[in-house]
C-alpha cells in the first residue's frame, strides 16, 4: 500500500499541513485497515513522518525504512547538500547501536528509488528479508 501525504502526489490539498497531521493521517489509515506490525517506508519528508510514526506508535510499526531525509528538517537546504549535523560516521554509529538496524548509502540523488531502482529494491528486500 502506498500513501500520499496531504498535498503530495495525488492527495487533495488540505487547509492544514503539519507534521502531527501527516503522522495522524498515516496512523488512521493503518488503524482503519487493522494493520499492526507494518513495515513502513518513507522518502524525504515522508521519511521524517515515518520515523515519527514509529516513535509515537511502536505497536503499529515493526520495521522502518527511511530514504534520504535531511538531518536539518527545519532548514529548506537540508536536502540539497550533505548535512553537517549528521555525518555518515555518526549515522553509522547510531545504526550500530540499535538492534536490527543498518545504514546503507547508495550513490544517488535525492530520489534514490528512481535514480538506482535495482540497488534500492535490493537494499529494501535485503533488510526486510533479514527481519
């Protein structure tokens, strides 16, 4: 299942756009469908919202895949340059401390799934298959 966030993709515009609203929308869909133990993948702003969903509702999310989020989510330029807030080494150290977590870096632009789709799919499938 693939969800669009408010005002993204094919979703309708909304008078309200907030991180809380995005997360509540995703949670409402999963709860309405009776989904528990979901593997959630989020790209860009959707990645930020996906990890917030996993943090706020851990009973719903069993696995999380985050594709290319900026470490400085309040800064518009966070996606156009490498972050000085979260280095690759720091991210690797963070992943090493969390069970069933891995950090994978693919040489691609912001839309990793479009730029290197085979490598992206292999990384996602490898992660999910390891659970």
